[in-house]
């Protein structure tokens, strides 16, 4: 076996987002790193009033994409034959790079030609906060090549005085176009950019051109151009009697960036315009400029109404300080499960004051999970919920802090469980395309309702059987919480023998399995969105499964369906055998008995998708060097195939992975590349976008983090033509020249960046200070006035069981937040002063800071 090329150790679980370094405090010996981490979550809801076709068939087959500048990072399913498509797709991803615009494009799917872009919603990064956490209708804007730009240009201007041959003095403008950064991909590949440099004035337009740079999004031009900008009085193009001198105040330099099309038309990439009068007070001017749309995009006074798109967007940018800063806040939060009453704890108060409880739930659950504190906290808040429940049939059906915490916990710890239990059957359903429609109104011509009913029953039976036999795979954390819920529900409703089961089934069936069945792509159980017919099948299965799992409904021998056809179908399952199977399953997953390994050796599917891989040393030049392959990662091996479902062409056992790292773009002039370094030749892979590359690196690092012989140094570039491009070492087994991104993480069950989660909680407290202040005042009011509450007031919306304890906790929170404000403010000032307007980090044309 060949020796491995030394490479990185396990990558951190933290998103490889942009990082910045804060200056050290006075007296600090080392610089302190501040990590800048970006994430985006939200929902593409629906579009309406899209432009119809001009012909008799006016409907369109529509889908929507999310783009960071011009890079597509997410795509919805296709909604067929509609001018008001309902997408209803949630998204969440880490953003691993800087960007200028977040854009949403609505497309019309075209089988034979390129998909047609109907319109777009483009939001500047600095404006995202204006739309955070609320659903908004956005008008679609027109899309044309002159308005689709991204990237920046580094430019230097100088003004020199020259003496001509006849002794007169003229001025010469020196334009040095140094480089560009972040130009878009053209058809998924780096472009072949060049620039035209023009001096434009009332009576002149002198244009020059740089050389074409091949296959790069970050071209280094370093070309200098000279323009005479003041004509001498002895020279004129009109006549010797009409002497005029140019007014420098009216001149400007225009830089246009183009992609060289070779045999096709060149593609416009953006422009900048710089007035020559920037040199009025200085002999030279140097700055970075953001590329702009041509003439700032379409300025036509009236455009067709293209329709609108309803979106819910939440963008977050966290500045994560070194760990020691978060100690006091972390300690206060982790004490929450022990606080009596639980409503006086810091974690509960956070949920009370946040505008959207979902914002608080994710970081809270992850932090408490990381420190094994979630079970006691969730139990305590669930017990608080139970006090207000009067009807056992509605137990845990609302969206309280307790139910949201449990929902989030199941998503985090239950991913493996869902894959083991549901994925094989969902694959069969999605790939067989059997008709299961049983609604007489929706039946297609030629459909046989009895055959469809049998198909549907087959799938429901198979899925149900798998679920009720899966208790040994249920994560321990879920079992522990289900046990607590069951005990509390029995105590709250001692006369209802079924409530102990409905308390558990309302989570595991209604909020876990049924949701995953109806949207498998969201839970990473399927690589692509199902087609409309399959979605309908999954919906019918999901509705049946959640009703089957609802012990209360089964015990009364009736279903809760409103549709007659579903009531008739459900009669097939109203048998004692189904009831007993549910009861046995719920007993098993809400037991505290120690679980033994089920002994199953089946690998767990973690991720799959289409990417490009470089040939393993067979060829060195030409497009055939990169081939499209279907990659599949399980807990045991990474494989790639010619097509999904085909035999693997190449297999890397997970235990043989020594490092997973990004690959420098210069290696193959391709973006979004990473390398899987193992005990044979490194595997070089190109993902379709930066988010996908980030996710693959993350999951590969996680699955291989405990491997022996992980490497601590790696080569950031490829080994080509007998040497490493990064360090020029000729030995293929030479020691890596760059330290890996992170060391091996601690031995924890779930990789959670607790500093990032605590920073998020700090940000939420900061945003909610006014409500925290109101809650503090309410505690004081309650403590002073002990009489009956006569009318609604400011504190009637808060849960305050013990005003004194709650008041003390709020005081602690405020004190800790004030202390954390200081290093954050210091970092903001350092960042603002270091990134002056016109720098690469803060180019002209963007937000001035």
C-alpha cells in the first residue's frame, strides 16, 4: 500500500466561514482570533401572478433557486403547470464566504432549451436585517446580463506632468489595473476575463484592453495604461483657430470586465466608473471597487409586472470571541435545569423575551445537549406546560418552548435513527412511482382506485412495521425524555389510561416520523425533491402513519380524518394488532432500561449527491480529466458511481481517510474543490457550489474524526507534473507544507460549537434588552403589589411564577451581557478602523463603514 501524502487532521465542526483577527488587548502577548460565522435560514413560500405564456398554454413549470451573488446554492422542486406555484420549502445552511447580494431566481423549466429566468429578488447583504424573521412579498425584478454582476477591481490612478517636444506642458493619466477578485463562474467554470480601460469625456472615448487571463475568478492583470488628459493650446482636432482644453473635472475612467467568449459573444461581467477628479488633491489614488451593473442596471421607467415571491429570511452573522469570554454566560445557562421554578431560569427567560422562540431554541438545545443538561431542562418546561392543559387529547399539541425544544432535539440527535428506519422504504417509494391516489376527485383517467388503495396499504404497512420494530435504534436522549413525558402525563391525568401513550406519540409519530416522511429532502433522506405524484403519495402515507401512532384515536376505534375517502381507507388498520404494536413500541422507547446494541451491521447513509472528480492519475490534461460522478457517503465508506444505484467505481473505507481539506483554486483553475486524503492517492473533488463543498467537508471530517493516524499537515495544492504546486517539493510523500484547519475534536457524541451557540444567545439577549427590561420591571411590580390583577398590563404576557428569583436572574443576565459588550465593541472598532473604505474588505460601491 502506498504511503499517504501527509495532509490535514480532522477539520473542525465549525463552519469554515470568513474569519477575522482582533487586535490583542493591552498586555496580551498573542493576538486573539475572532471568528466571523454566517448562516442563513428561512423559507421559500410561494410565487404569484407570474407572467403567462403568450400561446394557448399559459401555464409554466416553475422552480426557485437561492444564489450567493451569481453562485446557485439551493434549488426547490419543480411545481408544474402553475402561475402561482406553492413551494413551501425551508432551507438552512452555513455561508462559507463573503457575498454582496443574496438573490432568489424564479425559473421556468425547459426540457429542450436552457431554463428561462422569469425574474429575481436581489437583496444586498446589509439590507437582510430589515427582513429578518418575517414573511414578505417581494416584487420580481427583470433579469438581464447587464445587471448580473459580482466581484471587485483593484485600481490605481496617477496624474503626471509631461513636457512635449514643442515645450508645452500636458498632463498624463496613468491607469494601473492590478487585479480582480470574486468574478462569477460561467456555466459552472471559472471565466476567461479581460478588461477594457476607457477614458471618457464630453468629446472623447479612448479605449484600451488588457490581456485575457485563462480560467480564473481572481485574475492578476498588473497592466498600466497611459492617457493624455489635457490638450496643449497648440493642438486641436477641429482647426487651428478653435483652441480648447479639456476640463479634467468632466473626465472619468471606466473599467469594463468581460469574459472572453472565443467563438461566441463575450459576456459582460460588470463595470466601474471613477471620476478623474479623485486626483484633485492627491497625485495618486488607489482603491478596491465593487463591480456594478451596466448603468446600474435597467433604468427603464416601466417594466412588465413579473409577479411576486413570498419569502421568510433570517440571516445571522456571529462574531465568536475566544472561549474564556463566554464562561459566565455559559455557567448561568447551564444552571437553568436546577433553578426553581424553571420559569426563573436564564434559558426560560430567553425563550420568553425573544420575538421568535425558534431563534432561542436552536442554540439553547445545542448548548444543553452538549453538556447533558437538555433532559432535565426539557422535563421541567414540559411540566410547566402540563399545568395549563385541561384536555388530555390536546397534550403537547401546541408550539410552546417545551415542544419546540423537543422538536429541535429530535432533529439533531434523530438523524441517524431516521436514516436507519425510513430511508430504504422512502427510496423504494420514490423510485417505483406507483400510483397511490385514493381521492376520487384527484384520480387520473385510467387509474384504478382499488389498485391504488392496495399500493398505498402496502407502503403504509411496510413503513409502519419498520417503525414499530425500530425501538432499539432510538437514541438514548430521546428515550430518556419520552420516559419523563410519560410519567408526568400519568400524574397530571391519573384517570386516563391512554395519556401516557399519547404524550409520547404526539412527538415521535406526529412531530418526527410523519414530518420526515412527507419531506424527506429536508431531513437528508433523499438527494432530490420528489415529483408531485410522489409528494402526494408521501402525504397520504404520512397522514395515515400519524393517525396510526395516535394512541388516543386508536383506543376510541375512530379516526380523525375529515375526508371520507381517508376514513374508509383507515378502516383497514383499525385492528387490535396495530393498536398493540403501537403500544409495545411506545413502551419500549419510553423505557429507562439500558439498550443493547441491535447487532445490525448495516452502514448508515450520511450524504449523497452529484459532483466532479479528477481522474486518479490516468490523464493530466483536457476536459476528460474531470468526470461527473454520483458520490455516496455511509458510516463505513465513501464511494462514487457513474449513476445513482449503479455499482461503485471506486471505494474509500472511512477508516482509511486521513484528512479532508479544501483545495486551492490555482491547482486546476476550478472553484469549490476539496481533497480526500487517504492511504492511496488523494481524491480531488469539485462540488457544485461553495455551500455543498462546505457540507461535504464537514460531514467527511465528522465521520473520520476518530481515525487513527490522522495527519496534522497537508498540501493545499495538487501534486502535478512531478511536484506539489504549493511548496514545489518533488516527492509525492513529502510532508505537508500547511498546518491542518483544526486538531481532532474532543470525544463528544455530537459536534457542537458551544462558543458559537453561546455567542448566538448573547446576541439574542442583546436584541431583546427592552423586553428584558420590561420583564425586570414586571417582577418589581409583582413583588410590591400582591393584590388581584384587575386589567392587562405589561407583565401579563410573561410567565413569572417567582418574581424575586426571576428578578435576580435578570440582574445576572444584564451584568454578564454588559461585560460581554466590551470586547465586542472593541472588536467592532478595530474591524472598522482596519477595513477602511476602499480596502479589499470594504470596497468602494459597497456599504461605507
